[in-house]
C-alpha cells in the first residue's frame, strides 16, 4: 500500500470514529487505536519494514493502529526465495515491531497467484512434487510464527496463541 493509500485509510477511519468531527475534546484527542479498541475492533495497516526506521512513521503506526500486516515480506518471493531456503528477516522486523508495541499481526499471505519466486514458476514439477513444496512452505511459515514469537498471529481470521 502506498503512503496515499495509508493516508486515505487514516482519513476514512477518522471519519468513521468521529475524530476531528466536532466531537468532544476528549474524543478528539483519542487515537484511532484507542477508538478502535474502545469499540472492540482491530484497525491495522500494511507495513514495509524499511519504513519502520522513519521515526514519524513508526510513531504514527504505533499510536494509531493495534494491528499490522507485513505488506509483501511474507509472500513467496520474499520469504522462500530458493527452494531449500527461507528468509524471515524482513517479516520478523514487522512482527518484532508489533510485539514491542502490543499489536496483533495478520499474516499475509501463505499462497497467492502473484509474487512467486522464479524457481517455483519456472520449474518443472510433478503434481506430487508441487504438493510437497506447498505443504513444506505452509508448515515452515506457520511454524515460524506459531511458537517463536510472544504474540498472537492472525491468519485468515484464525487467531493462534503460542505456548511461550
């Protein structure tokens, strides 16, 4: 999502929650995060790890949202760049940020028709091999986030709590 898309979401959320709409001063000083939590809702943003180093961006994200989603870093080409290797370093930055700020994380996406690595799209695999590759990919990604982080990981509406 571009910064324009994020700005649109912030404006839309402000309108929905009444922030800046002439509501009482105490209401105006509430963040989107506080308003959402008060309503029992999650409000989130897609995040690229490189932007987390921008102080204003990181502060706004932590203040206004109670959920984040790694924008592209969990897609196959990023997290599974080679058939036998996984790279969680970029996605972990988003998850670590969420942990530090008491946020939930929505995993996106285990399987998608875009942003697949060339080794997968250009390889010649049997149906059995593809099924094996898919199962290994899903088990590895879900396994990495199910129990290695002290946070709730949300995937397709299902919340998983770790035992740590």
